[in-house]
């Protein structure tokens, strides 16, 4: 790549013109000092020396260590208190009645689906499931404040993001049953949804890998936004837990997002636990929000039980993320993980039942919005009963249909990694066919589309080569 082309890209990335200053530095015309001059100098009697690593630091003769334990904790943004009352009535909720009702119905739908799928796993009909109890407001509220074109990266407890964006009950069920209609063709664990149409990348079990992916995608979007000013600008949005924020990937991602000034919202769901590890063992600082300042990223802590606060914070974060060509924003959404980590976990082995019961009673995103709806004469007990009954039926119907579908063809276990099967894989196919044919009582191949013929197709490919 030529030097002229590279420097043009760099100028475009910043969205700035470049001119030469008096001291010979090539400077971006309207950028702050740290952005436009690498070698810095200062006069002997200056109040501050412009060390390249800390440009705005004044000298002091007081020996005063920064003591995070003595500074006040970052405050938590709220619009509505736990009684469903709006705190600042002048600002209001910035949500129409219809929108509030939709959000509520989606949260209820999510919680009913969670309950039924959890039970289905206990009955042995599903292999695995993860509920979002206590965090429905974070996923549904934030997703409702984004553009459908924004590109989303989830961890695994953000089923509500998919639901809010239009992922259907059938799509959830097909993935959970790994049937032939599952987009992933049965290759992923349950709850590892993905949707190209909805611009949501497929979930990966490997914690935190989605965070640098989001930073990288946001960098690409930054350039796209600049090169195609006629199309609506887009951002990347990344969800992760406070436990995942202990991975190196989190730090690398936030740092590159800050230094490259990319349009990305990092949404941390701080639910108090990473499986059995409580936050008191996870970190010693002031949550995850305190790390934002360390990376030079605009940061806000939000009450995740308050869906109005979640929505407003996300809307404003999106505006900030697109301002001036792009910048990252970190939001720490506070919650309590009401359910077990997953169906493979029994959380009462490491936390008291009473702790969970207290939280259930004390505060919850669904009951809080319900109080607001009832106070505004938009909801009542009859509507609640009707909604729950209809939703339950819808979920069970989609569940039963998906359960009856065939599994994807067995050949999918071998395809999709290499363009052509390797010699070793072909031997595996032959061996598998031999075992399946010899032990028909052990392996019911008829539940897979095409039965054993799926493997014959692969072996036929072998003969051609
Ligand atoms: C790299 C990696 N290490 C460990 C795990 C095992 N693991 C799965 S979920 C989890 C806890 C994550 O907690 P958090 O990020 O707080 O999300 P939450 O489950 O609370 O929503 C761990 C340790 C993993 N999947 N990947
Ligand atoms: Mg957690």
C-alpha cells in the first residue's frame, strides 16, 4: 500500500483534515492536543510538563496516593424508583404508552419462555438452558434503543436482545432442539443463537471473545460510516458479564476501541456472580464502570431494573458513540442474577436461598414496569392473566413443533469447516458409518434428515476425487 494511500486512510479514519503546524508536526485540524502531536515539548517554567504519556497533569508537592477505596462510588442512574414512580417528572420516561406496553409484554414473554425451557431441561427434553431472570430489562430495554442496522455481539444471557429485535419463538426453539431448521445445523450448544438478518453475531461459549470482535467491527463501521455518508451510520454493541470483564480480551478491546475512537457501546451486565464467583472475589475496584475512565472512555452506571433508565442511557450512548466520527462508550448495567448460572448449576451450593428470595421480593425489572403501567391505568390483573395464558400457549406450541422436527443431516457434523473433507475426515465418515450400521439398536439414525444416506453423500464425494 502506498504512503499516500495510507495517510489518506488515516485522515479519513479520523474524519479530519491534516495540515502542517509551525513546529513541523502534521496536525489534524480540530483534534485535541493528544491526538495530533506525538513529540511534545515544553518551556522550562511551565506549570505542566507535557510528558507524552500524561499530557494534562499538573505538578504538585503533596504526596497523595489516589485511594480508590476512599473515593465515593460511581452513582447509579435511575429514571424510576422501585415503586414504579418517576423521579424527575419534568423529563418523564421518553417512552410512549404503546412502547411501554410492548416492552412489558416482551419481558413477560421472555420470563415465561425461560421458565418453560428450564422445566423442559429438567424433564430431559432439552440438553441445556440459561435463564435471564432479573436481567430482562437490560436486554430488552437496551435493544429497544438501538437501530436495527447496528451490529450486536452478545455473551449468552441476552435472549431478550434477540426477542426485542424480532427473533421468533420458532427460531429460538429450532436452535434449542438443534433440529434441521436451526441456522447452526445443530453444531452449537443450546442458547447460542445467531441471526444474520437481525445483525446479531452468533454467540460463542468462550468468554469475552466477542468484546474484541465488537471493537474490530466498530472500527470497520467507522470507516463505512465515513465512506458512505448517504447511509444511516451504524455502531457496534457488545454485551458481556462482569466475570467476562476479567479476561484479557476485555482490556485489549476497550483499549483499542479508545485509541482508535470507534463507535461501540460496551454494555456490561453486572449481575453479582460469575457462576459461583461473587463480585467480591472478582474485583476490588468500583465495579466495571471505574475501568472506563482508565481507558479514557465515557462511562455510565445504570440501574438495570429500571427499563426506562436502560433505554435512555442506551439512546444517549448511541448518540455519543456516533459523535465526531466515533467513540466508545461503556455502560455498566447493575442487576442481580436471580436464576442459577445455567441448568448445569445449583447456585444454592454457594449462595443462601434467602439472598435470592430477598432480591426477588425487593426489586425486579418486570414488576417495576408493571407498577408504572398500573399507576398509569394501562394494565390490570385481568390483562396480566390473559397475557400470561396466551404467551404460555404460544411458547408451548412452538416448542412442540420444533421438538417433532427431524435433526439436521449427519453429514453436517463433517461439513462447514474445510472447503473439502480431509483424508482423515473421510476415514472418520467411513468409521462412523460402519458403527452406525453395526449397532442400529444403539443409534437411531432415522431421526436425522436422510438417515444414514447423509454419510453416503459424503462418501460419494470421496469416490469422485
Ligand atoms: C474463556 C472461558 N473461561 C471460562 C469459561 C467458563 N464460564 C462460562 S460462564 C462463566 C461465568 C461468566 O460470568 P459473567 O461474565 O459474570 O456472566 P453471567 O454468567 O453472570 O451472565 C465462566 C467462568 C468460559 N466459558 N470461557
Ligand atoms: Mg455475572
